[in-house]
C-alpha cells in the first residue's frame, strides 16, 4: 500500500492504493523499465517490461524491508 510505481525516464507513475493496486494510463507501446519504491523498503526495478498498444498488463512487485539511515541532527 502507498508504494510509488513509475515508468523510468517518463512522467508516468501512480501510487498504490490500500490493497497495493495501481494503474498507469496511456503508457506508450514498447519496452519500459518500471520502478516501485516505498520508504523503509529497497526499490525494485524491472527492466524490459513489454507494453503492447491497446493492452492492459499486470505487473507485481515484491519489496524487501531495508533499514533507513536518518543521520545526525
């Protein structure tokens, strides 16, 4: 829930809802790199995701927890 999902190198992106679902409209056909990230988790990048014109695809992500380094104040 609330993870940011974006198409790398573009302005296309979405935030996952409370169930983890997201939807990105009007992505051009071709091969894209998709990144999912959320605070406290390692970002996940999937390269070469194929997008076909006029089609809807499903892409799942599994994020792993990661310690957050806040630094000194």
